[in-house]
């Protein structure tokens, strides 16, 4: 099992954002994870993508150095991603630093960073990422933070990036919830755009409809497993996804068990270019 959506950031990396805006919704403090904690949670996981967050306008930042060190200290096979904000004037220097540290992708968070992914001003950044062979993993969709700008987080913006940079590999996190339908049409038309299913099972109706839509649109082969650890463990995510196959709505096909098992069994690393 390959988990493409795990976090290593500490509570201090959140600035004031988690305590002020997320804890009231999630009802708990952020869980600081040590490499040992991470390894214990990742039992049964062959490899995992791991990253922090960066949104300069919200005071959120995880350094490349921290992610690289965390990956080095885990026994789990990890693929480290840098967390970048294209609004930073030195973002290309941060990108080069991450590449030098062996990081293989970039986590982007436009809803908190307040940038429009579709804006052509960011094309030099996307071109540099593509030239370096990096994967972009977008947080797309909802946020509990009043600071967030929902106007820049609909997955349709990824289509604009893909049209101008068709060779750039991109992952839409969380199936773009609550805009999962829009994610399906972006996946269908763009060969190098994929999506992870992290957190979708936690809202069962939305998760059910999302996976049924993926079946109807013929894009289940572009879906990736993600746990969203430490919010949930891989075991909790697997159980939640499998529970969606039990939902029945008269007149609709349900979530096929093979849709879930393919997510859990296949290794997408070669397809994504991160071997």
C-alpha cells in the first residue's frame, strides 16, 4: 500500500492557524508526530509521501530542512515533498534547495496562501517544477479557516495549469472536496493529473458519491490512496473506504469493492515519476 498523503509538520509550523481556526472544528490539538510515531502508524504501508505546509499570508511554514530530516529519521520508506508558496519572492530558490535536499514533490495550499493557481504569473514556478521532475500535490477544496479564500480552491483551476504545462504531474488532494464532480472531469481530460482520496470517507455520502462518479466517468485508475495522517491513520482510512461499499442507494450502482482494493494494492510511484 502506498500512502500519498501524510503530514510531518509540528504544531509550531502552524503559527496561530490551528489553534485559532482548526481546533474549534476538529476538537483536538494538532498531533506532533515523531519519526517513531510515524513508523508505528505506517505499519503495512510500503511507502508514503510526506510533507508539511506553507502559506505565508497565514503564518504557516514547514522548512525543506525539517521534511528532509524527518524522512531521513524514519524507517518507513518515504518520499519527501517540500511545502512552498508561490507568492514568496524567493520561491524558486526554495524549490532549488528542496531538490538539493532530495525532495521529490511540492505541496501547495492556495486556499490559505491566497494565490490563484490558474494565474499565469506562476508559470515560471510551474516550469521549474516540471523541469526538475517534481510532482505538485494541491490541497483543493474546503478549509475550516476564516482566513481561507475558497475562490481559488476549486479543482477546475488545476485544469488551467495542466493545459499550459501538460507534462507536469499533479495530484488533486481530497478529490477536491466538496467539488469532487469537478475533479472527475479534470482527471478525465488531463493525462498527468491524478487525485488522492484522503478524508473522503469521513463524510460518507460525499465519499460514496465521489467514488461512484469516478466509476461512471471512468477515472478510477487515476485515484490514489491517502490517509491524511496524523488526522487519521492508514488503518482508519482503509476501514473507512471499505465501509463505503456497504452504502446502497436505490437505482444507483454502489462503490465496487474492486475500486477500493485497487487503490490499496497498486503502486503508483512509477506512474507518478517518483521511483
